[in-house]
C-alpha cells in the first residue's frame, strides 16, 4: 500500500470514528455553552459542553490587565430541576435551584433562572440568550439590587 493511499485511509478512519461518536444533545442549557466576554473584555464567562449531565463553568474579571476576581461554577442537570453551584474565589460553594416555569416569564426557551432565598446576595441568577450573545442578571428574590452582565462570543 502506498503512503498516500495509507494516509487517505487513516484520515477516513479518523473521520468515521468522530462521526460515529457525536456529542449528545446539550439540552436546555445549550445556549450557554462556549466562551463569552464583555464588550470591554473585562468580564469573561466560559461554560463547557455537558458531560454526564454536568456543565462546568468559570468567570473572571480583569482590571488593568490583572485578574481581579474569579469564580468556579457548575450546573447539574441530572435532576428534574437543575442545580447551579457557584464558588467565588474558592469560597464555600453556594447552590441555587432552577426555578420552575411560572407566569412571570423568568423561565423560557434559551433562558433559565436559579434561586436561593437563604443566600445573602445574589438570591436570583437569570441567564438569557439574546440576539448577539448572552446576558446574566443577579438580584435579590424581589428583584431589588439588580446587576446585569452582557457578553458576546469570545474572539468574535
């Protein structure tokens, strides 16, 4: 077998293996997957593809080119209502439970809200896909003290 023919066969085998093992459907949080950054490049949030029902994420904020804050997070989708766990700067993890559908439209397609009324702040976290990116709003349960983040795809 010539080297060219062997190389072509090897490429076909690799491509067939990749095609036979496609990633599973990302589920209802697929809109969050990827790298997101603010227009000024200061805030970045990254979410993994779900593996075994869990998505892993991290967020960073930079000031003057140096890391100012960071957070590790995960979303466990294995239950009927997902659980968002956040650990800002290595602190004790805090869990927020996915809010069930309600008439206030806090839950919908390409949108999810997590809540924890026992936490000081935030108590509510809402992620939403928008036309050109992703937003997140944090607040108290009553909607007070809102703070919004807005991102577009990294490198885009």
